[in-house]
C-alpha cells in the first residue's frame, strides 16, 4: 500500500513551464512506465503557463532574431598578415517549429551545424583580401557580408533537404580587421619611425628657412651700410638704438662711444 501511494504521488507530481514573450518551450517526454509516451511534443508551448509531470523536460527557444557573436583570431590575409575578426550572424527560428529544430538538430543547433561552416567561409574570404582593405575598405566588407549571407542561407537550405532546419539567416556582419598584438606593435613602431622622419624633415626645413632669412638680412645690412656710406662699427652703433627702442619696461645702461663718454640711464 505504501509503495502504491509513493508511485501515485510520484506520477502526479507536476512542474510548470512558462516561456516568456518571444520564446517557445519544447517538451521532451521521458518514459517511466511501459505505456508512457516518449520523445518530443511537436506542439510548442507558447506564452503562458503549462503544467507537466515531473518526468517531462522543457527546453526554451527564442523565436525572435538572435545575435551570435563569432570572434576569430589570427586569420591570415592575402598579404600574410595575421588579423583578428569580430563578426555577428543573426538567426531566427521559424515560430511554431522549435520542436522540429530540437528533434532534428538538438538544442546546440548553431554550434553543431552552423558554426564551423560559417568560420570556414569567413576564413576563406579574409584570405582573399589585404589587411588594409579588411581594416578600412567598407565596400569590401559589405561585399563579404552579402556573399556570406547568401552562402549561409544556401547552406541551411541544403541541410533541410536531409532534415528540416527551420532557421532563417537574417543578417551577417563582418567587423573591420584588427591587427593582433605583434602586428599592432610593429605598426606602432613603423608609425613612430615615420613621425620621427617627418619631424626631422620639418626641423630641417625650418633651419633652412632661418638660414635663408639670415642671409637676406645680412645682404640688406650690407646694402644699408653702403647706401649711408658708414662703417660697420657706425652701423652697429646705430642698431643699438633699435634694440633699446624695442625693450618694454627695461632699465638699460648704455655706454656710447669710448670710455670718456658719460653713461646714460634709459628707463622705459
């Protein structure tokens, strides 16, 4: 009698399954008696609460577009440059068909059936283009996106020929290539060398311009001396007044002529 009571309590134990909006639950029946139903319930549980016996499992599937981020490191470009690629593929399970997907391909349907094919195609496309195109040429990246989307859709259709694969491939986006650490260090080193060369070139140009200006100034001074018919010493004595005139707030002691001449104190 006690055993019968325990069996009845066990069989009548229940748990609730309540998927959220945008989700479906797939019920998997686990037989505990010879006459029990086994397998996947092909009618999904939609929004709301459904009670199931304890032996029934439930797997929740999103039926809204779902984003899968796929990051790949050290892919080799056309010019043998290793790069890292960040990409996104957006899929959507066809509403009402989550039980078919689970029955045919299981809950890890993306990782098991799409991931490797997708990564291989990305790797192939990266190998066809240079690093700089993959890093900065948006037209190239858009072209890859378009081709990948078509190939993934065709691949799903091919899978469905054997067993229905009720998933739509909505979008594929390849991000710009990112150099790996070694490549980035090399690029930064190259950039520093280029910057140093440019800085040195600007410095040389400035020095050359200053030299030209000094030569022109010297020629102008000689022409001025010749025009006035004075000596170099007399010209220097005249120029000292230009120096004094340009000083602001200065207190300057000026000795003009030889040492017998009085010293002037000029305040500005």
